[in-house]
């Protein structure tokens, strides 16, 4: 329903439309229910798997652990003494 600023509501024509209520949550990223009481939900764990956050983090950690230059950059250290000398001159 639409509020028209004076407290009265206008009826919406929802003929042929699918109405869905969405409830964001913590355990579940969301739970949605439509007018036919069909429930659709996505857990936070499912979302992280779909988005591949864990796999991406693991891959990044492997890259960092196997490359001393990346480790130095992440730790805020300079990694090329020749460049460091030319900057300081």
C-alpha cells in the first residue's frame, strides 16, 4: 500500500504480481516468503560459498606465503634495495 501523506492508504493493484516478504537476518542472509507460502532462503554460509570468499582467501594466503616480495609489501617493508637507494639519492 502507498501512503499519500494524509494517513490514508491507496490500494495497489497486484493482480498477476508475485508478492514476496524478505527478512534479513544473521544466521540466514535472508529468508523470503511469497503469497503461496513458498520459502526461499540463503544462509550466510551458503552465501560465502557461492561468492567463493573462503577459496579466494586461501589462494591469497598461498600467494603471500610463497612470495617474499608480497610479504614485504604487506608488512610495509621495502623489497628492492636498488630502488630504495635511487629514491633516497
